[in-house]
C-alpha cells in the first residue's frame, strides 16, 4: 500500500535534508575537517544512488510499480540498500560525534 511505501521511503528522503543541515551548521561553525568528511560521505552515497538510478529503473517508476504490484519490489529495495547499507550508519555516527562542535 501507499502507507508501506511511505514508511520505507520516508527516512531515505529526510536523510539528505538532515545531512545538509548538519553540514551547514558545521560550516557556519568553521569546522572544516568535519565539513570535508561529512561532505565526502554524503557525496559518495549520492553519486552511488544517481549511478544506480541511471543504470536501473528510475526511482519514480519503481515506486509506481511497487504501488501497482501491492508489495515492495526488489529494485526499490536494492536502491534503499545503498542508503541503509553504509551511508546512514556512518553519517549518523559522524554527526553524533560532531554534534558538540556545531553552532
């Protein structure tokens, strides 16, 4: 159902926004080392996801097919696996460590 897709896609769509806010806060606080590392983590994940989208079905098409089929398709799960696999835990750990240094 649409609710199941929203539950799965929700964190994946909020994550880039929270990463951008964290990078912005660290940039304002002039913590260039933290900014460089977190930007590298987020950029590499974003590039991986963009490459995945161009090599496979576009994300919107995968969501539509999932809604039509009534279950979450493998291509959508594979896309989300990139986000959940290494970027989200690494970004969370680094953000938690850098939190006291933010403005």
